[in-house]
C-alpha cells in the first residue's frame, strides 16, 4: 500500500527500567501512515490480533468498533504540553 506501520512503543525513547510501563501503555497500538493501512491491520480477519491503530492524523481505529476522529484541542494536547515543559 506504499505506507508505513510500526508499533508505537518502537517510536519512543525511554529508559530500559520503564519498559514494562511503556509496553503496558503503548504495546497495544500501531502507528500507521494512512487510514487504509490502519483499517487493514485493525480489522484483519485474524480476530486474535485485536490491534488498535493510530494514524499520523490522529485518527484511532479500534477493532472493538470504536472509530474516532483526529481533532484535538490545542489547549488540551497533553503531549504538546509535556514537550513544552521538557524544553523549558
């Protein structure tokens, strides 16, 4: 499909001692470059996978049936606030 998909925990830098927590929080997510790729992964015929996908646009595609849009309020964007605090 000409895109990318990668487990979310592989896209973060963290101390090795935090690995159990990172895997708990991010281990069930795959980051995908497009909705098409995310849908192929999330709704794979192998129902045992049950993988939630997040696109670069912020859409979350969940095999449980939840589909959310990528809109977010810039005022409540937690990762943006964390990054800003880290830079300060």
